[in-house]
């Protein structure tokens, strides 16, 4: 168990206020039977519209994959002035957080974060609007992600720019989305040792023989899930996989979404370096 003498990280007041309000809203809308009062939550989950006209150098569009299950993704395309250009801009498939039960690809906070990733990483971002639990259980979320990947690979997408290099494709996620970047979420009747959550636990699948991509694991020193995150990194290393552990001792859960926290900019630089390194191998 990790030890930290302080009770909470030293945060600027804006991200502290936002995190406190979100925690309150989740508690308010979570019913005793572990369902979600979505009508109430959506009153406060402000959505950002797509904008084909670039805002701060990034244009966005929403692409439908399967309307029958409301499967779509938001595409973030940075302008090509300076830096990367031509057919060499990597593509990042992104899964948003929210405990598998909350928020969406067009939620304001995730839209702002993905715009920042597209602008500063000089990458095309594909943010998946996957189905939410508990109405849709495992493996729905994983299937949605796989189907978006297949759609991008096989479909001539009108708004996908010619400079997007699908041979340099990365999968990323924060919080619950980080789990989805690896696979999925629990079916009914499972416990925390299901391989979808305890990936290297007693019921896990041996991945040592699989062709598994290089992985960067980010841990905040005040994140309540930090021990699980470190075990994931250690499991990858023990399985013989290329893995990198990035730690920020003074940060909590989802710190990277807040520009006021200095470590969020440091993480962007780490991501740039990771993309450059892996793209050099391709």
C-alpha cells in the first residue's frame, strides 16, 4: 500500500472545485441499486458541439458508426501549419473516463482535453462514444472500441484528413478508459478478480505470447487506484512487454484534464516523446 503523508494534493482552486463538484454529482445521481439517474446527471453534464471551423487550431466532427446503438466518435483534426505535416500525423484512439457509467465523448471536459491533445501532440484524435454501464455491460464497451477501429480501417471517412497516418495508431484512455484501452468491463455476477478489471490477477489470461504494443502507464501519487496501476505496469513487465511508468507524486485522479495543474503539461511532453519513439520503430 502506498503511503503519502498529506491528505490531499496541493491543487489550484479551479480543478479542486471541479473535482469536488463531480464527486458530489456522481454520489447524488447513483441510486442504491447501482443504477444511474441519467436525467439528473445530464442536466449538469454540459456538452460541447462539434465545430468544423477550427477552434484554437483544431476542427471537430462527429462520425456515426452504428446509429442503432448510438455508436459514434468525435474526430479532432489539427491544422497542419508548422510541425507535423503531410501524411505523417499519428492517430490516437481515445476512451474517455467516467467509471464506465458516466460522461460521453462530447462532454465539455473531455472535448477540451482532446482538443488539447490534438493541438499539442500534433495528432488526429478519435474519441469513442461507447455505451455505458450498468445498462450495457461487458463486453459492450470493448466491442464498441473494436468496431470503431474496424470502421476507421475499412471506411473512407470524409472528414479524416489525408495527413492522418493509420500506420501510426495509438490507443489511449483515462481512468475507466485506460481499462478499455486494454480490454473491457465486468459482466453481471463477476467480482474484482475478473480479468477485465484485475488484468494480472488469479483469473487473468497469460499475454506473454501475444504481440502487445508498448504501453505508458501514468500514476498520480494521490490517485486511489495507484496500487492497481502499478500492478498493471509490473504485470506487463513480467509478461515481457515494453512498458514505461510515469509518476507524478503530487497529483490525484485524472489530473491531466486540468490545464491549471503543471504536471498536465509535463505529461503532454511525455506523450510526445512516447509517440516519437514508437513512430520511429514503425
